[in-house]
């Protein structure tokens, strides 16, 4: 489990597939992988999500780290793991899911907003937390809560783009979750997967530049 978090802290991006039709799912995954994305989250409120998780896990073994997002209860958690999810991400904190992950060697990164939720998630066994909704909270909020809670890895999700990604890392995020600003549904619907790859590469490059690579 620790190895996955270490890898996330290097890659720093979780690309989020949400509401992409299954016919375009595989081409989307390929385009993101070609652009240098490693962590790919398929949200369970996407039609055909479990099938996509299984196919991506098998087809990109050793190249992509596949997880399930919008995991809202223990039943969904078990289904996602059975499908091949390597990690579970939620918009909220459900401690039952965190306990399940800890017992079964599956990383769980639950959604948290307040310091109380962040500490509660970490105490329950989450190795990192998703700070959400980050678009509303902002880098200033993250910097403030990182001061007393800098021992807890935080993934900023919502509203992160190429213009502000470096400020988010400067505020202390270990990684960011990228939805529509990276996985652009319009590009996908129009079959412009080369542009999706270019966008993924731009984000991956931004991470490398920030790390001084």
C-alpha cells in the first residue's frame, strides 16, 4: 500500500474519467497513458465503470494504476475491488470503506473538507485524503490546514488547471485530481484524442518542471 502512495507522490496526477460513454472509454485511457498519465480513476457513477476498470487493469498492467472513484458505500467498494481497482476514492468520508481497505490492502483516499474530517479519516487508516471541493476552497485554505496537519498527505480535487497547478503543489498538495480540465468530454465526443494526449502531456510536463526535473 505504501508503495502506491509513494508512486502517487511522484506522479502527482489522478486523471478522473466521469460520464464518458463506454465506447470512448478505452480510447480515452490510451490517450491519457500516451500523454504520460499513470493514475486513472473511473467513477462508479459512469455507465460501464466496472467493465472499464477490469479492461484498463488488464490492458495497462504495469503502465496505469487504475482506481475507482465516487465509491459511496461498502458494497460499491467490494464490487470495485473485485473488478480490479487498486485504490478507492470517495467524495465523502465513510469510515467503513476505510476500514475495509486497510483490512484488504487497498488504498482508500476519502473525500474530506474540514480538519476534523481529515484527522478522522487518517486515524481510521486512510494513507491520504482527498480535499474536496477544492475549486471552492482554494490553495489558501489548503495552505492553512497544512500548517497543523502537514503529516497527512492531501490530494486536491476540483478546479485545478495548468494555470494554478503549481500554486496547489506549493500550498502542500501531494497530488491533484483532474476531471474536466484534463479529461475534456468535448474533445472525447469529437474524437480528438490526439489533443487529449497533448493536454495530458502538458500537465505531466508541468509536474516535472515543478519538481525541477
